[in-house]
């Protein structure tokens, strides 16, 4: 995984990343394959957000505050078709910039090690 360093233009290569894998092909913390992945499980809240090594703490902090105070707004970020596991692995998120809605398509691939465990 290569992370562009905006300030210096240098790259950081994470040696733990072997490849990117779909969530349905990953292994969980217990070492077992993830069966029946869910997008939303038992609702959403600030305690569901976990900081990894991606370097997006500013974004996650803001999402955590909104999730704590208005979890309904976090759920609205997910397009109606993206609130359940999708076989194609593509999800539509709603973001707003300057009052205008922008639909962003993301996939469910995550950086993993050789054992197909998340590295972030």
C-alpha cells in the first residue's frame, strides 16, 4: 500500500500489505472467514468507529461526533441500495459539499496481509 505524503512528495510503502481483498474473502480477528458480512449491524454509533493506519483521524473524529449526536445522519450517508451487503461489492455514499449532494461509489476492498487479515 502506498501513501502519498502531500507535504514532501515522498511515498510510504506499508510492508504488511500483501494485496487488497473483498470483505467477503477476508478473515476476521478470530482467524475465521467472514461469513454473511453486514453493512449495518445492530445500528450505528460512535463506538463503531475505529482508527487504523490510514491517516484519516480528522475524518473519523468528525464522523464519531456526528454518530454520537445524530446516528440517523450517518445512516443517511448510505444510499438506500447500499445499506445491505452487495454481491458486486460496490456501495454508494452521499456526501454534501457547499450544500450540493455528491454520490460517491466505493468498493469493499481492504488492504490485507498474506493471511487475508486486515492490516489497518
